[in-house]
C-alpha cells in the first residue's frame, strides 16, 4: 500500500518522525483488527480529538464498511533506512559507493511495495530524480505515495550531528551501546554520526521537495519544533476512501496481439497499394475504386497518385498501428479510411 518518503537534511530528525509514523500506523491497524474481532464498524482512532466548540455541529462518525476495515486489517508496516539495511554513512563519501547505497535502498523499497504493505522510506531522499523513481515504482503497483519533509535548519542539523558524535564516543568509552532487538522498533537506538565533510556535502547537494510536482505531492512539511506530524492528514492521504491511483499508459500491460499481426498489417496494406497502382495503370483516374474484401471504396483524387506517395501513407499507417493492435479482419477497412483522409 502507500509509500511514505521521509526527506530532509542529515541529522534533521527524520528517523524520529519515521518512528512516530511507524508507531501510529501500527496502533491504527491494531485498533482496526480489535474492532474487526469485536464486530465494530468504526474502530477508535488512537489520536485523541478535541471536543466540539460551543455552537459547532456535532462531528459525524467515520463509518467504515466491512471491506474498508478488512483492507486496513491486512496492512503491514515496513520501515527502511540505512541502519536497518546495514549501509555505512561513509558510503556517501564518493559517487560510486553512494550509488550502490541508493540502489540498496531502492531495491528494499521496491521489494516491499504491494497492495497490503505500508513502506516508510526513512532515507535522505535528497535527490529529486531518486524521489521520482520511487514515485514511479509506487504508481506501477497502483499505490499512492507521499513526501514528508522534515523542516530543520542546516545549522541545527550540524549541531545535532556533533552532539550525536559526542554521545556515541561517551557510550563507546563506557561500553553503553544498546543494540536493536528483533521485534522492537526497527531502528538503531544509537545511530552513528556523519563525518563533517560528508554532512556538509549532503547539505549542499540537498534538493528540497516541491509540492507543485506530481512526484513530491502530496507534501507534508513537519517543522522541527513540532511534537508530532499531522497523523490523521497523512493517514487520509495514504488510505483515504477517495485516494485512487491511475496507471500511466506506459505502465499498463498491453493485451497480447493476434499472432502474425505485424505480418498481416504489412501484407494487407501492401495489397491495397498494389491494387490502386494496377487500377491507375489500366486507366482508372479519380472517382471511387472498389477494394476486394472491403465495404469501403478508395476515393481517388482527379490526378494520378504515384507509388512513393502511397508508400509514405502506408508507412505512416503501419507506424501508428504497430503498438495499437486491431483485429486482422478490420485492417483493410481502416487502412482504406486512412487513405481517403490523406489523399483528399
């Protein structure tokens, strides 16, 4: 199901927001599963809501159908980042290793994308071309994608990176490292810091998301001073009833064409051209020319149509219909109509 791309500067708090979203989705799905077991149609939302102000109309409950509830109960949540994939931050030092690191993250996201999975890509996602690739992968499986931008100033990110390095050095000196255990939150509790030259390079090359582009929308910006993202808005953007992803023509699997279609297309159009040339040699100039096995006649112009002109029209027709297949029985009729449009 949906792909959530977390983006922001290094050490901007992306993993913190990703874990908040991960826990929210887990709790929301768990509430739906509990409601399904007890027979409720409208499971309670984990987030507390403020009461209605005086004079406001009472809020209508969001009644979910059994199908919607079953869909939510099937969902699984996956959080992917460089720590869970075992990618070192030193990989961003040169172009080759950075490309390999992005390929590892890309493959992991692609592997989990499906109709029953929520994938949180907790990575830098700092290149707009890379975000476009992930957007295309999500659209190919007909699942929505959103971008969550962590709005943290670059100077604060540098400060947090230094503090993280100092904490790690203190933990290493006192043997206080805590390792993630299977079944717990899927992120290291003490993530390593970035080397200073690498974090400066990544900040310089960061490409901020633009909500006006289709691969960066819908875009949610979370300022660093906020306690939590807008969980409900993100949930609706991902799993709302009105969220429908339409496939691109390039990603739609085309129906198999009839056997020998291209051969029949070439052969039939050539027969019509030969028939016209032979008729003109026999003195037929202008008027209607009946074509064998075709209900439509060729409307010949008052002057002679030479072979290069007919062959040019024929090649255009074949090029247009090479991908858009049609029934073999209709090739002759449609080609005659195409000839009439281009000859007159």
